[in-house]
């Protein structure tokens, strides 16, 4: 098995913090409880009928069905550009893992959404923590930002990450504006999505390197992490000789 490197460890820590908040919420000791109600009240008191109409239309673009669509489009574009599937796989894996984690956390914590009287345009009664819209959107935009800036300057990567988080923040704002989530649901969604986007690239590359010798020869050019895009990785604790196109140092 590949090592748990820094990015994977960061992802695990973030998810762990979300679980702690979820447990605290179930036990009625939510550390963000003092913020949830005031944020909801402020949003409800400052929205308008026109704003509700616009935001209700926009928020659908961040829903699960659209996130899957955007992910598929991004993956196809990356594959066509790279003639290699690795970057596309990191994006798809990030969204898939974030969606799975978010779904599991919803079921485990079974948190009630804000009251129907505070919800606008549509009424939702499913589990609230974390926000599925925000989880999927954050995973997609951040994973895409990290994928397209692999091998570029830190300045380019930071700009891409900032843009991604602005998009994720806007998706979060739409859910708050419509009264469909508590503020802590939104933060949890951003955290879970970010954790998946941070952790999955190194996991995908490590798995592909580990499976490399077992893959059909004709698929290797498409599944071999390009040396120009991904830094080297280590397999386990044994000193293995790198194969052509494979490497032997930890992912940064």
C-alpha cells in the first residue's frame, strides 16, 4: 500500500474535524450553534422576492446532477488535452469520494434542516449536515483548480484555488440565502469537498503506480502519471526499482 503522504493526512484531519463537529451537534454541543441561528435570521430578513427567484434558479447549477455533468465535461476535456487520463481521474475521484463521504455523514448525523417557514422557493426535508450542493461543488472546483495547475507556478496555483473557493463560496451563499441549510452545514460541506480534492490526487497516482505492472500494456500510456505533471511517489517501505515513467519519492 502507498504511504499516507502530507496531502492525504491533511484530508483525513479535515474530515476528522467535520466528524467531531457532527458528533457535537448530535449531542447538542455544536460549537457553531451560536452562529447558525443568527446567520439564518439575517439571510431571511434580507432576501427579496426577486432575489429568491434568481438564486433559486442559480442554486440548481450546484446540485448533484449538475455537478456530475460538470465533472464529466471537465474529465473529457482533460483527457482530450492530455491524451492521458490521470488528471481527469483525480477530478472524478475527488467528486466521487466527496459525494460518498457527504452522503455517509448525512445518514450518520441525520441533522434536521432549518424550519420550512424559513425555506424559500423550494422545501427540503432531507438530512442537512453537510450540504450536498456545497460538498460536491467544492470538490469539483478545487480538484479542477489543482489539476490544471499541476506543474505551474505557485502564483498560478494560488490564483486558481482562490477562484475555486469563490465559486464554492457562492454556491454556499445560495443555500444560506434560500434558508435550506445551517451555516455549519455549509462549512462542513466546504471542508469535506476540500478534503477530498486535497487528498485524492496523490491517492490516485499512488494506486495507478501500484497497479502499473498489472495493467494491460496498451492502457499504460493513458494511465501512467506523466513525469511532467506529477512528482514522484514511493510504494510502501520497500526499495523498488522505478519502471519507465514511474518514480520513487513521496508526493509533495
